[in-house]
């Protein structure tokens, strides 16, 4: 199913069960709905790709369908996938996400709203990228990235995405609370449990609470650590 006002350019391959919403742009040579690159996958399984509205999928992107029976790879609304990006099976992409050229997302990667993934970066299966995360190009990650951070190199966090927060309309109060949450978690010398306990009795607003809720839930792969030497505003 392809929604109204969606443009599909030449040499695009759409196979299997694929639902594409309205107002999307699918560039030359993209492949959507191909079988997952999963050795346990059986061709008779009924899986799919679900794409929302007003997305841009540029040339030669690949978006594989889900692996487990009845599962889907899901892409929300108003995302921009630049040329050559790969979205593996069962990925969950939120809204207003930018995935730059030649990014590689393995299976089951979740990317929350407003994240920016720099070109040529790679992401291990089952990891979670929080809201408004900014990833430098040519980086690689196998651990979760909390919301609102700047990340680079290999599994390293460098600071708070202050520019992204301003552009997203966060108030000065919210930005300061996010900075305080970041410092409590990464720079206080406390372990994760101690930092969460201390955060629970502090008067943080919803944005900082979002940061700590993400950390509390990220038990599968762990959290990318802080690397000193950041030059951005904190």
C-alpha cells in the first residue's frame, strides 16, 4: 500500500508486505521490504515494513522487513534518510530523525525523535538512541545513547546537545536541568544506581526526568560512557 502524493522514483524495489503513508519521497534504487539479513529468518514468515508520512528516503537506501513472525520495521513521520543508509530488520525510527549517508543500523535499533546520525556511522543490534541525540559522522556504537547528548568516536559521549535543545524550543530552565542531570550521571563519581537514587530526590523537571528514565531502562546493552575533552557548551 502506497499513500497519496508519495513519489517513487526509478529502479525502486518494494517487495513483501510494505505500507507507505502519504507525501513520502522514495529515491532512485531504494530497496524497501527485502528479507532481513538474519540467519534464523524463514521466508514463509509474515513480516512487514511500515513507513509513515512525509519521509524522504534517498537513493539506494535499504529498509528490511521484520524477522520474527508478525513483526515489522517501523519508520515514523518526517524523517530524512540520506543516500545509502541501511535500516535493519525490526528497527524503530521515530519522527524528525535525520540519518545521514551510509549509516548502518543493525536489527532492532531504536532511534527516538529528533536524533541526528552522522554519515558513515554504525550501530549495533538492540541498541537505543535517545531523543535529540547528535552523533558525529564515522562513529560506532554498541551501547545505548541517552537523550540530549552529543556522541562520537567509539561508544563515547562528549556533552549535551545544547544547540539541538535550543532549536527544539527547550527553555533555558530545561536546558540547565538537562546539563545538571548529565553532570550528576557522568561527572559526579557515582555509579548508575547511586546517581538514580540521588536524582529521585532532586527537583528535576520532565526533560531531566526523561534522561534518567532512559538510563534506568537501559540495562541490556549498557550506557555509552563520557569522554573528557569536549569543546561544546555544557
